[in-house]
C-alpha cells in the first residue's frame, strides 16, 4: 500500500456564477521516501493538488488515503492532527515571525501541540542543527540570508518528525546557487526516508526530483520517473 493514494479525485468550486474544475479525476500513488516534483502553469491544478495532499482542502469527489486513512471521513480536528503529526509544510515566502529567533520559530508547531518547553527547545535545536544552522539559534530572520531563512522554515517543517514534506515553490525567492543548496537539503531528507513533494514551475529545480508529475487543466498529463540531478552543497 502506497503512503499516498488518490483515486479519481475531483475538486470543483464556484467563482461567482462560473463552475471551476480545479482537479478532474486525478489518480496517483506516492510511495514512502519518494522525491516528487509537481509542475504546471498557473491554473493547471498543481496548487489545488498540493492543498489536497496537505489536507488543507477536501476533494469534491473521489478518495484520498494518507498512510491508509481515508481523509474524507475525518473531521476538522482530526485533519489538523494529521497535518501536525504526519505533514510538514515549506512555503515560498518562508512565513517566519520577524521578531522571533530561529529557535522560537522552529518551536512553534510543538508549542501548538502542547509539547513541554524543555523538549521543544531540544527538538528545535536538533532540527536547526540538521539543516546546518546549529550556530544560528538566536538569530532573527532579518539577521539571516534568504537561504538561511528557508532552512529555518525547513527545520520548522521537520521538528514534528513528519513522514511527508510538502514544499510549495521553496526556491521561488532564492538565487540559483542558494536554490541548489535548498535542493541538496531536500534530497538529503529524501534519502533519510521522508517523502518530499515539491511544487515548482522551474524545470531546472524539478530535475533534482526523481519523479516529475506535470498537470494541465486539472489533470495529470505526464508522470515520469528518472535519474535526478544531484544537488551539491558548496565546499
């Protein structure tokens, strides 16, 4: 059984009097430990698919099973629990609290989960160490480069020990060299067994994923597995 299973998933919504079909019968499996890039132009359905995978949006029809659980039957609290325990999110704009240290930013998911302070500190520090920021615990976002801010965001996604990382255009605000550093980090997470699902419109970034899914008009039009490029960290 795959970690992620979608069967004939449809998502429709109304914009005024217009019915928009954002997803049209999408079926796919994603195995544990895969590194997948989802691509497509604006309006292709890739963001709706990401929101569905992240339990932020419900299908209008079809089935989405995450780790064997049918998500359509879960209530809001149960979906929130899955997001907190199984999924980690990384965004293009980092979404860090400006006046808060790297350590405190990474602690936030654990704070919401009611984890005791000492354990929060230890797990957040370990997550920052894992992304190469063990010496920047007290730095605020303004004291960090864009790449370092994204590393903090990745550490925050990791601190809950998720099985899946969902990264929405994580290199969109970064230069080319820094983008490669972030991809090297995501590849290392994939090698550790975490499933990484990346939404990107950049073909050169998608080449670092072992599987490329291309969306158009709410459908999967291409699903290719291949040997990915290896992202190298600078010496």
